[in-house]
C-alpha cells in the first residue's frame, strides 16, 4: 500500500482577497470528487500546472469532513494492530496546526482531539463487547524536534537537557525516543488537560529561545494497548505537525534565525530526499540524516501513513506552494508494508484461545 497523500486548501482569512487566489481544487472527471490541485506556472500565468493526489479538499471542507473521510476509517486498522501515522506538511500559515490541533470550539477541533475521542469510544466498546475480558489502555507521548534535537513536551521546559533525548533503533525498523514520558490517559478530558499543558510547554520553550513553535516538528504518539486474557496487542497512532516548509532564502529571516532555519530546512530537505529516493526505488534512502526522518521512517514503518499537504490559496505563497506540491506529489509512490504488530503472549499461549481473541491478526506476518 502507498502513502496516502491528500491536499487541503485553506479558506481566505480576514484581510485576504478573492482576487489573489491562484490555487484551485479540481476533479479529473465531471461529477467525481476532487483529486487535482491547479496552480499557474510562475513563468507563464496563462498556463496551469496540475498535481494529482488521492484526494483534494477545498476551502469549504470542515474539520469534521476531513476527519470523517481521512482519519476515522483508520481506527479499525489501528485496533487490528497496525500503526497509523498522520502528518501535516506545508508552508507556515497554510493550516497545519489548524488541521491537526484545531480550535477550542467543538466544530473547530482538529484531527488529534477527534482521533482521541474515536480511540476512547472504540476502546470502551471493545472492553464492553468482550464482557471485561479485554481491557484497553491509552498512553500518550508528546515531543518536539527542534534544531535536530528531541524534547519531551510532557516535561516542563526547565527540565530540558540541552542535548535533547537520544533515539534508538528497534527491531523491525522502528525508531524510538529513549526516556520519553508516557502518560496514561483514560478519557477525552484527561487528554485535553495534558495536551493543553504540553502545548503551553512548547510555546514557553520556544519563547525562551526567541523562536516560534512553527519552527519545530511536534509529534504526538498515542499508544493503544489491548490486553486480553492471553495476549496483549499494542499499536500506535502518531500525529505529526511538521515545521513550516518555506524556503528561508525567500523569507527575510534575521541572523539569529539562521542556524535554526538551516536545521529545520535540513530535516525537511532530507525528508524530500527520502521521498525521492524511495519513489525512485533507490536502495539507499538517507533516513539517518535527520532525527525527524529517522522517526518518520517513511516507507520503512509498518502500517498506514497519510500525508496531509496544507496549502494556502494565495499568490503570495506561489513558489513555496509549488515546491511543497512537488515534494508531496512524489510521496504518493512510496510503498508502505501493511503489517500488523506482533501480538505478545502472556505466559502460556493457548493457541485455541488465542486464535479466538486474535481475530485473524495473529503472528504479525502476512
Ligand atoms: P500553520 O500551522 O501551517 O502555520 P495555522 O494552522 O496556524 O498554519 O493556520 C494559519 C491561520 O489560518 C490560523 O489563523 C488558522 O486558524 C487559519 N486557518 C487555517 N486553516 C483553516 C481552515 N481550514 N479554516 C479556517 N481557518 C483556518
Ligand atoms: Mg503551525
């Protein structure tokens, strides 16, 4: 299965004008859903470039529609033991944080709180349907990668070590962060409290460094553990709000931002190189050249990956929009192996019982 790549064009904000719109959603065939983004050639405004995606969401798309179409259907796979990765890619100001986190009002809530709500609901149902045989627990980790260093967002910023946390490669190709806090979360209210606190930590830390949180990658990891009488099944959903992909040569950054921009640009540059290498079928993919790409390990991770490309419709973003369209339209060709995580047996596996609980997903291999 490939990485699913979808584009979302944000609406005009206050003070922006209809006449400056240059990015449009289009359909490949009359009456079919939108799958194409059209943007004029920067050299010849009369000529349009078209980029095809798995789906394209226009200005009018609500948070609910995006979640219901792209994320809700993945819950079933998550509970079957597949890891799910969702990431938002795009220029600063195009709606990545709005898409992932969203606003406080119910209708404005983004993918992350909706995902958690779906996980809790499904977990409760599984526990209930099993008559208490299966318990489902949810644990959260939340961290950011800033200047190629990993910082735990569930810890207060004062406790940060300047070096950040190290990574470790696990069997099966997964990369994990060592020493990351994991907090158990039993309901949506628990989650919201933690999440708000952690996002405040993110802003405080950024302010201290005279930086901005759009310059770091924020990664939320939701670990779902289903514990039956005989086996434990674990899977994770990761939601990633990447740093802005703008080309800093084109934005006027002060000197103090130079080091920072270079590190952010490097990880996003490595990401685009990984995407290129994988889509060409190269044997060497430069994952290891940045922490973000090690963690994301596109095409190596077992599971389902959805990339959401956030776009501004405005002319003032023209070149950056084209560059992010280029990167993400190549990502579609990445193959992801859809392999369920292995079930871990408690002491004495009784195969007959285990099979009844496993629902066909046992053994991890396909
Ligand atoms: P990014 O995280 O990519 O830098 P933001 O999510 O902060 O961008 O979005 C920039 C601004 O646009 C914010 O004020 C946000 O509320 C608004 N915005 C983005 N997408 C939408 C949308 N789909 N509907 C309404 N407002 C949006
Ligand atoms: Mg943001």
